C-alpha cells in the first residue's frame, strides 16, 4: 500500500540528491523557453538583485494619462530613422522603444511593420494623423528617464498596471533571496546518468531561473530540499516529488500577471520541468482593477501554496492509486474510449503502462501516468495539452 507522509514527515530537509522517476507526470517546457531566450543581462542570481533592478526602473518612471490629440510627433531631418513624441506635461521629446512604438501603432490602428519601413518624416505624418483621429481620445503613457527619456509603454486609459517589483516583493515574502535562505530557492539539477536530482547547485547565470527584461519579469522557484514521498514505484523505491511555482508579469502590457503552482519530480539543466502533477494557474489581465485583484487573489494564493500542507495532494495520489476502474482488457478499452480517447491513443496508453509499470493499467493512477507519458511524445502542443488536461481531470475526480 502507498505510504502517505504527514506534514511533519515532509518537512525534514535532505542533505544530498535523491533518485527520481521522471517517466511519470507531465513535462512543462515554459521555464525552459525562458531559459533559452534570456541573454546574460536579463539573468539575476538572487531575488534581492532582481528586485533592486526592477524597483529602480519603476522609481525612474512617470505614468500619465493624456489626450491623444495633444500629442505631437516629431521627426528628425538629420536622422530619417528617429521619431520622438512631445506629450503634455513634459518639455523634452520622448523616444518610443520598439515595444511602445508597436503599442502606439496598435492604439491608433496603424500597421507597425509598415511604418517602421518608412522614413521617419513620412511615418510621423501617418502617426500624427492617427493620433488626431483616435476615437478613444485618451491614452496612458509610461516614461522613463535614465539619462535618455524613453516611452516604455502606451496603453488605454483603463490599463491597471501591476509593477514588476510588486510581484518580486510578494515572492520575497515567502522566498527571501531565493538562494536557499528559506525553503524556496532556484532549483537544482537532474543528473541524467544516475536519475538523481541534486538540490544543491550553485546559482550562476547558466542555472538561474530569475529573469527580467525591459518588458517583463519571470521567476521560477522550488522547494527541492524537502522532497515529499507519495507512494512507491513498482520496484519499491519511493516516488518523490517537491513543490514548485513560477510567476510572471509585464508592467508595460506585453503579458498578463500570472502564477502557476505544481508538484514536480525534477528539473534538468535546460530548465525543463519533469514529472509534474497537480498543475494550477491563476492569471490576471491588466484591467482597471488589476492591482486590487493582485493584492486580494494572486499574492494570497502564492502564500497559501507556499505554506500549505501537501496532504491533500498526497491523499489525491493515494486515492488514485487505490481506485481500481479496469480489470480486463475490455474494461481498459471501454474506460478510455468512453472518455474520448482515440483507438490509437487508447492502445498506446495501455501499452505504455504495461511497458513502464510491468502490468496493464487498472487504477486511475495507472491511466493518468499512461496518458501523460503518451502526451509527452505528441509533437503538437494543442494535442499534448488536451491529453494532459484529460489526465488532470481523471486525477482530480479520483
């Protein structure tokens, strides 16, 4: 029978790496895509340094709401590529970034790609016409003075800005510096040769999962020094998980604010998440009341996950292991086909469980593991997510 540990049992830290089985659960590539795309100057080694960077740029920023008809577009005769804006309340011209130029074009209904190809004077004429005829009349600007005055963002007047430093500060309340001074830290690494996850890895530019650019912030932390045993593997070894979450935000409107929490079995060098279970996500659009929703929903949800007992998760795993739903080949086929799986996927799921577990699927947990294993091999993301969603529903219903 599966061994379910109490919260006090799971609070004991480990002093070395531990063996994991990543053939189970989902693979989540979201963090890996961030890891691949971030240059060195967007990688931070601690939450305090990340917070200092995004806080400093917020302190240099000015947000204002202006009438679009009062904005003047200025084109330089000496530099055919340069456009600047004159906005009410500021004497100096401000230069749009690549991102804010695209936002401004979208706001006035002009094709950004086309305007970027035009000489600045001609692009300026088109932009000015769009501003004068803009029906919404108002827009909100975010300007930064860092030796050069830049327009970082242009949004509608009801845009509800949540500052990047506010998200980082909320995470610091539970994670400190994110380097091991609390339970929550930058994740360790999976050794593929031994299948041992080592929580104790130096945080470097290559291993960090704390990122910020001029458009966004993204961070991923885990509690991998306190693994949780949720049952046994077919060979008798413990099936070990640990908790993790990632969070993101953009104060300039390039994405929503969001937090995703889950249990996982390992993180590899390129920051793929392996063996994930219990994935949950909350996202908040930057609408008028976004700041209130962050304060009353997202931040408390993060704190609750960080401090809550894993007992409900482990109880769900135990129930899924113990609930038998198929005893014959006909039962197995019928169970999956009634839930919308194709004949091909049904056969692959059954064969996968038989190959990996040494017996055909009988319990809810068996089927969930088979479904997620088949999903990992799907080349198209939509198909993969659909299968993983079905697996999650099965586990939740157990």
